C-alpha cells in the first residue's frame, strides 16, 4: 500500500469517527429579525455578519443550518434556542 492510499484511509477513518451533526433553524412568524440575530450570536457564537446571513436565509429559504459539530456540543445549544422560542432541530 502506497503512502497516498494509507493517508486517505486514515482520513476516511477519522471522518467516520467524528460524526457531524447540525442545528437547523426554521422560519417562524413570531420572532423578530433582531431577536433571532441576537440569539444566534449568544447561543451559537456567530459573528454579527454570520447571524444576519443565517437569519435572512431562514426567512427567505425557510431554514438554515446554523451550527455543525459534535452532538455533545450541539445538544445544549439547540435546547437553548428552543427555550428562547426559536424553531430548531438537531440532525
């Protein structure tokens, strides 16, 4: 087995071990743009620009992935978004 194949095999194994999950935020007719932006900054650690972009995507497309990563990091964040009254799911 060549070096290139061995490295690719190691990368494939690492990708399988780190199962990525996502928090998807859905549009609603309740929360204001300002509230959603503030929530994404506080809960998901977005920059102002990231939060604004995600908020517009949610508004115009109906949903947007706002955070991806490991399940143990995302679960409390998704719970907090739900507690704030946002419509979010963890996939």
